[in-house]
C-alpha cells in the first residue's frame, strides 16, 4: 500500500486524510495548528513536525493549504515539500491557487525527479468527508492513469484538462461561475419578494429549473444558514481575485460586480461566513 502525505488538514485536507486511512493507506499529516491533527492521529495517522518530515517517505503528497502565500511556504520553505520529497514521488497541489503561482511551482517541480499535478478539488465539505470529491487535473495523463486507483479513496470523478496548470485554471473559472450564479439567485429572490411573490415557491421552482448543484446549494442555504459552513466568503473572494488575473485585458464587468459584492461582505468582518452570505 502506498504511503500518503497530506500537508494542511483543514476541512478538505482532513476529509481526504480520513478517507485514505479508511482505505488502509499509511498516512502522515502536517498542519500548522497541531490540534487539528489530533483526530487524525486517533484514526491512525502519523503527525509530522515539518512538511519536509511529512513527505520524506511518501509515494504521493497532497498539499491542501489556503492560498498562494501558504502554498509557497509549504513548497519552497527551508523545511518544505521540495527539500523532503524522495525521487519518483508524485506531488500534488489540491489548493486553489493563482495561475501565476501554479506556473511558477510547475517550473520548480520540472527541475526535480518527481511527477507534479495541479489537482484542485470540488465537492465541498460533504464531498471531502464522504470520499466523493471531484478532482480537476492538469499534468501527465499517463501518470494520472497510474494513480487513479489511489484517488478512488477520496473522489468519485476525475476530470483531466490537459498539461500542468490546466486543472487550476478550470477550478478558478468554475468558482467564478458558481459565485456569479449564487449572487444572481439572490437578486432574483429579492426581486420576487419585492413583487409580492411567494419566495418559497419561487425558490423551490428554481431548484428544479434551472436546478443544478449550485442553485440547490444557494437556495438551501438562503433558507437556513449552514452550520458548519461549506465554503467561506474569505476563500471565494480570494478565488475571484485569482480568476480576475486570468482574464488579462478581457472585459470582466460581471466578474467585477460579483467580486465587489464579496469584498464588501469581507470588509464588513464576515470573512468566515458561508459564501452564500452575500445574499443576506
């Protein structure tokens, strides 16, 4: 059985670590706040003092941190992933990062003797905890086929988008579209209410048509505040800023409006609220 290392045990990292443990893998974890690894340790994970120590014997490494800054520290720091990886290992970032940093990370990894994938995840807390994530992949397609049996422990689907960097770009576009959809649903419901309509009837109907995952998520959480949250205002705002960078000189007026709404919620001190809080 392959050895797995997971760097970052927040909502997503903890979920995938738990499912690898359930599948019988040897798992080593590292997290900046060590108390977050206690439950995983109780389930059988080993806890490392540094990322370098966590990855030294690993066959597959998953980095699941918050943003560019934390990712850069995990990969390039003096006790980071790149100085600890063994030859032939597979190194994966599952974080949602900017395309600029992802491309820089790819260049660093190309100078080494291991395989790198950008493999951001979608499916939220529920997907991470149940082992039903969807993985969005960029990298070597042949090598991806080799590790797919291992990914079955954490994911129900794996989508391949091309060379390294492609998975990250898709994830940014996906989160951009979902955020636009959430804000759009909120505006529709407010207009319905202003026109004296039964908002519950409107929301229930929209959940069927157009329907879809995002509509249902946004409508559900519009009615009842999610506890625990699925995805924070802070992190979707970060992702929208990264998506904005992808556009270069293109007109992104719709994205700009949505980003402005999220930045206002963030500035209001609600960064840890669920991302559907933009409609409150």
